[in-house]
C-alpha cells in the first residue's frame, strides 16, 4: 500500500489501535499519576495527525487526553512527544497540533524514531512514559533502538508496539529465497 492511500482514511486496524490507545492511556495516566504527576506519551510514528477525510490520527486523538487528566481531582500532567520522519507529514502534524504545542503539551520532533530515541529519553528524563510504536509498514526500527527505553531507571515505562507480521513474513521469505537461490533477487 502506498503511503498516499494509507492516509486517505483510517483502515479498520488503525481504528482498533486508536481505540486501544484511547482506552489504555487514561487509566495508565491515572494509575501512574498517583505516584508521579508528570507523565509522557511518545508517538514514535506520528504521521500527519489527521487523515485526508478529516478523521483524527493518533497524535490528534492523544492530544485530547491531557485536558481530561489535568481536570481530575488529583491532576495528572500528560505531555506528548510526536516523532515523524516524512517532511510533508511532519508539516501537517505541526500545523494541526500547533495549539497544543504552544501550550507546552506537545513536542513535535522531525526525524527517524530510532535516531531520536536519545533525544526523547533526555526530554522525559525520569518521568513515567508510554511509548506508542506503530510504524507504517516494515521499518528499520531495531531492538537496539528500544534498548535505551527498556533500560530506563523509571520502572513505569510501557510500550505498545505494532509488529507488521505480514511484512516481517515477506522479508523473511525474501531472505530465505536469496539464501536458497543465490542471485535470484539481485
């Protein structure tokens, strides 16, 4: 699937992931917020924040949650960090989330998630964090990119990771084919 058609409207799997995130992040914030009033949510593959049909993407859905958390009896301050590599998508992301960025609720970073993990870790320091890692198709995210996240001294670090099983299978089949018939795909 080309990225242009991906952003026309959310597919059923995207809707399920967004529902999961929307149902998980508030209770996570409430539970973790009882110990630490500042929490981060990192969207490692933010996209352009909104689909072409104006339905919200993950950055826009997540951006609605901090106001709710701040209004709780015991307020929790949820800050969001969006990472997006594609310049066109990043420009849209910045434009759509500008009001939250101005309020200091959102930080948008342009670049590859794996390259920006050290920057993200330095920004969130020891605060609890939820990482939403949902790449578009097979990507170059390596477990080495996740290691600094998993090795944080903050125990309240959680990851929601989407692995594209079909994409991984195709890559594995291609690698197997090259091993069986050298030069076939070169």
